[in-house]
């Protein structure tokens, strides 16, 4: 499973979410790969996935987009999604 964080350097909520994602990357090491995509540097990719607001997290499983979370949400919200998606085959 892969989680991609769509963010920008000027985005305060993105910067607030970064430590949470770093912690989750450590906790889910070996199960989930976390990546970051700067929307200012990758406008076409952001447009391809309909990113209208940042931060946005996209969850991919076996190459398919299976979920998304928009905004700087609490760690528990992201963990709920991860647990559900990691458990389902």
C-alpha cells in the first residue's frame, strides 16, 4: 500500500500534518510506503487526481486509488483508514 501526501511548501496545514505522517511512516514501516508530491512542482499529476485542496492524502492499493483524506486531520482519522485498508486483501 502507498500513501501519497499532496502538499506545498507555503501550506501551513501541510506543514502541521508532516510530523504525523512521519510518525505513521515509522509505525507502518514494511506495510505502507509514504510519499510526498509537491503540487507546485507536479501540477499535471495533481490535476490528474483532481487535487483541489491541500493537504490531500491519496491511498493506493495494488496500484489503484482506493481512498483519500482531505485536510490536516487528526492522526486517528488516518490510522482508521490505514487499518481498514491494510487488513483488506
